[in-house]
């Protein structure tokens, strides 16, 4: 029963991401742009590996319209090509309403493309664009949808878009559109979490509550600490995937400890932060200048920022600094092996990650070693010996399970007996990472516990 509980936690953790079916949806007026511009754009998108939904132009009925709406809802982004006769099509305007609805409800990214029309013409329904809309209004006079269409066009015209008139060549114009889509795909694609995220749900629950996501009038900084290999990165990635779409911009800065050791590592991290959130490269070349750019460009944005594997206070100071660097409603998560860093950073709440209990450890080890459907009694007995060796550390369990995968019970026994005297090299690396992240007093305690385990007849 306990293992079933762990399995349920695993399923719920992995099913929280929106199931996109397409990378982008193209909304356009066929008679204006299908044969040339849309054909070129669609070909260029496909050539870059972008899964694009395009209406085949068949006569639409109720069934096909529902399929179109499902395609819009299943697309990570939408491109709306506003041409002279776009507003003369009831179907185009129905698509527009659905796209704007998805922009609000599932945070779909939307790009208005002004093709031979000016944003002011769309906003005020003037010029040839306005003439097409006027003809449609006459056909549907008194229909409540007309006011919705008008409001939607005004909203779209006020959004940040791209205009054909600003580019010398159509190919340059198309390249800008493709780059916009590619950036959104990178920023809006969920992070890869652990293959078997056992125990994540219960460990992230308290952290999530302290983030107070529903409050937009505060900025909260939350810290997660624990020894190396315990799952800080995995938990923070899972939280990121669950909430990043609720913010105006987001960034997951991973492996800060190692990157900071490199020449100009902190400058590299500042540039990554700005690019991920703003979607443009600012080429910061000085740390202090980077601080000012972050403060200036992000102080009014509601952002989600995760600093993963921090080991020095200066890293926090140069990347996060003061709360007023970011807009109200922003959330910052810091993961570290050093609790004192979180105290000095004055986080709002601290959360220590605990080792897996025996049930969770057995489940995770089994998934990595024999699979959930192949657990014989003999394997379970041997697995219980193995998890004592890993001491509830998720990374150690994954390494050990993978090492024993595909081997017979005889080979398992031989390997486990061997580990008593000659420790598994990869496991030793995991424990060394955990050990090096401790302060002097904690290192002594770690060694004392290891010695007690050895003298009591446990696995060395």
C-alpha cells in the first residue's frame, strides 16, 4: 500500500504541465496572404522544426470549428497575421477571440503581425482594414459579438507586435517572427525533472504554500537547503514547471556554484537572467552595470526567478540584491547546501529537504533497478540491503539502482558484499559532494554517524 502511495505521488507530480499539441497556431485571412506570405512563413517554420498548425482552408462547419478551437487551445503560441481583409472574416474574428481567451486563461503567447496594415488602422478600424470590418458589421448589425470583435481588435493593436513596413525584405520579416516563436518555445517549455520524481509532492507542498502565489502585492523569497544529492534541484524544477506560466517572465539559473567559478561567470549568469525574462540579449559585460540593468528593466515585472545551487552570498547579491529590483508579485527561490546563506539573504522562509524514508527509498531504487512490475520477494530483500547503503539519498539510490539494473540476484549479492569492503566509486562521489557541502561541525557528525553504522554491522 505504501508503495502505491509513492506511485500516486509520482503520477501527480508528472502530470501538472499543459499538454501542448502544437508549437504555434497561424491565424490569417486566406484570400490576402495564403499563397505567398503564409506559404513562405509556414515553410520557414517547419524548416526550423516548429510544429505549426495551419487551417487547410476547407469549408468550415460546426465540427471543423471545434477542431480549430482545440488547435488554438493546444498551441503554445499564436501568430495573428493582420492583413487588409482580416477583419472582414467572421471566422478570423472568432479565432481572434479564442486566442485572446487562451492568452488570459493558459498564458498563451501571442504575436500580432501587421502585414500591409498599420496598428492604428487596426486599433481604430480605419483605412482598408476598417472598410472590411464595416462591411462585416453591416451583415451582423445588432449582434453582441460585434462589440467583442471591436474590443479584441483594439486590444490586439495595443500589444507588442511586428510590422512588415519596418523590414526591407520579407525574409528578414519572417526571420524575426521565427526568432520570436523559438524564444517562447525555450522559455515556455517545461524543465526536465528527474526520471522518477519519487517523494517530490510531499516535499514541495510546504514550500509551495509559503510562496503565496495568489498574492500580487508582495515579493517573497524562499530558501531550500539540504545536502548534495538530496533533491533540491529536482524539487525546485518541479515547482518552476507548476507556476512559471503565472508570471510575466521566468528564469531558472542552474548550477550557479560551478558557473561562478568560471571567468566572468557571474556576468554570464546576469546575461542569462535578462535574456530569459526579457527575450532579448543585452550583452552585459560588467557586473555592476548588470546590477543596474536588472533593476531598471525588471523593477516593474512580475517574475519567477530560481537560483539553484548557490554557495556564496555574493552570488545572491549580484543576481537578486534587493527586493525592489523586481516588480510586486515576484517570487524568488534559492537552493543551497548552506543554511547560513539563507539567513544572511533574509529569506522569508527556509525549508530543509529530508532524506527519503525507507518506503520511498525502496520505491525509487526499484524503479531504477528492476522496474515496478518485476519486484520478486528475493529482489525486495536484496533491495532493502541496497537502500541501507544509499542512506535515503535520492541521487545515491539512482546511481546504485542503475548500476545493478539487468543483473541477476547472484550478481546483486556479489556486488552488495563487495560494497562492504570496496565502496562503489560513483556512490562515493555522491557522498563526497554531500560531505563537502557541510560545515566543520556537520562534517564531524556525518563521520560519527558513518562510523556508528559501520560498527553496528551495517553496510560500510
